[in-house]
C-alpha cells in the first residue's frame, strides 16, 4: 500500500520578494498586533474565539500567570466552607474602565448574567458553565460573595480563569443593549476600549487604574489580516509588531530579516481531528476510529509540514499530569485495513469500503490559518484515509468565524470530521473535559458510560494523593477508545519586531498587559 504524498504548500515568490529592509520604528508608535480574523464579539460571554482581545480588556476573578499558574485577579482569596460552598474575597478599591466599582454586586451580576444567557441558549458559554457547575452567587458584603455549587469541585479556581466569566460592570451592561456592548466593551483589564472598525482594527489604551498598575505600552492596535502572506509582509515592512502563526516553512526566512525575530514557544494547544458521532454509523465503532488513527503518519506530517517542531502523541492531558508512558497509535496502514475488515467494512470495486450497502464515505471540514498548516494537514490526512479505503467525499474549508459559531454550540453543524484543538486547563480534570458529555469542549458528541463514571469519581475527589492514578486510568481508557484522531501539541510561532519586548505564554494567549513589557 503506497504512502500518501505530502502536499507541502509554500508562499509565492512574490511574498518572498516583499521581505525588505525595515524602516525606522518610532518608540511612540502604537504597537500593532496582527490576528487572522475580525472579532466575533468583544462581549466575553458571546465568544471564545476572541480571547486574546478579551483577556486584555476584561479581568476574571482568577487568571493564569505567564507560567500557567492560577493566581488571584479580581479575587483576593477563596476559602472552601464545605464541598458545595465557597467564600470569595474581592480586592478592595478596584474600578472598571468607566469608574464603576468592582465589588460583590458586580460579581453577582456577572454570574447571574452568565446563568441567564446559558439557560436561554445565548452566547458562547457551553465550556465555561459546563466546567463550573454553580447554582448561584450571593453577596455577603461589599467585598465578599459565596459561590454555591451544584456538585463538589476541587479545582474550582481553574474554571474561573475562563474569559467567558470576566467580571462586568452592572450598570453599563444593564443599560446598554447586547449589540452595543458587543463592540463597545467596558472591562477591568489592563487596556481600555477606544474604538473598533472592521478592516481598520481594534484600538486599545492602557488603563492607568489597572490592579497591577498601568501597562508599560500605552497604545495597542489589534488588526485582522486574514492572509498569512499579508501579515508577514506587514511585519517585515515595519507596519506591524507582532503576529501569531508564522508558517514553519517561513521561519528561517523571517529570522534573517533585520528588525524581526521569530519566537518558537512551547504550547499546550492540542491539535486533533474531531470525529462527530450520530452522522455516519461507522464512526460509532471503536475499531473504525482506531483504524483512522493508524492510517495517519503523524510523524511525517510533523516533520514535513511543521519543521519537526511538533511531537506526536496522545495529548489528551497536558504536562505535567499526563502519563509519559502512554504511546500514540503507530502509523500502520496494514493494521488499519485489518481493523476495518474486522468491523465489517470491506473494500468495494472502486477502492471505497462498504458495509450493508453503505459506503464508508465521510465529509471533512477544516479551517485555514486557525492553526499551523491546518488546511495542508487536512489534505494529507484525507489522502491517508483514501489509501485504506475511507473516502473523503468533501474536504471543505470553513471560515474561522463560522467555526467559532459551531464551537460555541458544542459542535452543532460539524460534519463527520473537523480539525480542532483544545487549550490547557492546567489540571487533569479540566483537560478531560475534552471528552466529557456535558462539556462545551466535547464537540464530537462522544458519550461513554465507563468514562463518565471514572470522570465523576475523579472530579469530586478532594484527596490529591489519589489524583495521579485516577488521571492516568481515565487518560488510558479514552486513548484506547479514540474519540478523536490524535495528533500533537502545536508549537506557537510568533513574529516579533525588535522594538517590542514580548514574553510568549504556553497557553498561546496574549494577555497584552502581561506580555508586552515595553517598546524601544
């Protein structure tokens, strides 16, 4: 059986010709950040896709520092009263960008608003409220609230770092309609909203009353530039300072450009292909899902398309909690064919497998530019599956904004296969939410009773001495069940101008007030 040919697509010679000497960069110019898509919304409860902008404008009770540790933010402390009740103290003296006080009323308003939106099926809250299962929040005094849970949760603070639960000023968000606040946000983060216009960018100004002090960079413009070639040209021409998602095959060229450097940052962003349940009957069979894993040569993809910067593995759980002995599915087309035969899917005359008169023909969706080489990787994988008799009937490239809407509704609209990813939760319990039936991260509609029992016991266990064994057992079970096509943890490549002092984070998020240390 022939191995599929890798289709390695590179940027045109015209783009390479655009690499030119940089003009002088004034220290007082705004820092320009380039992203791949216009924001869906700047209301944190209505999108997960725009976290980089939202986390700079808004602030949560707890947040992740640059090393991935959960630290207090708007909150000062948290104390467990009993397994279902938690007392949260709020920092005194903080204000929102519009001067409203940050207090218990704001926290209660925020959590009530999230609950109401979620109940009404509005917003993008399936992940946040699937992870943090609270009943309500009640005010004790101006600086104290009680969070009442519906079930025990030993990792409660890790769920409160989600940007969807950013604390909001009650008066502003009560008096203004959703369509206004979507693109005129008021928050408590390091940067205030100034203006937004599609095609021109989101303009932000450093907030001098931010809880950590005024950020060192005064002015930031976040622009959407869909084409990676254009983003690189702007960076090289000196009209931009920071871009995410430098293609691996252009790293060497960008490194040689005066005034620009490439930062290759370790990442906790796990890439995989979601296998949607409920559409094609073959995908409910674990043998078919295992076969699809064996049919893909992940090592070759990582080497040829990502320059060897990604390591293939079953990245269900991020380090340091994952089991280092857990091995990925080996590339073995013969084994893949054997598993498909055992599942009753036999080769037809045209090379496509059939069972009971139904063809093993699947639809595959991919983004283009949301992840490193995502479209190209999808093309290679489609070829791999064709080699073992699985037809990819339609390989469709979908817009990042449409993908964000699908993800917001727990994968509603996904077809049989969809390239996807999951960010870090920095806990094993949180990472397992990728496949937990109620979680907004489970966009595959995969439900397994054995796993659900394991997860429930683990998620309610407060004895940390038991966590590793419970984590590894659940991880091994899910790995074998193959609810997704396991790939790798994606490296993050940033293009950064020399005038910018920038520290990359392992979660791939920017938190501009934390990572921009200044300009030259």
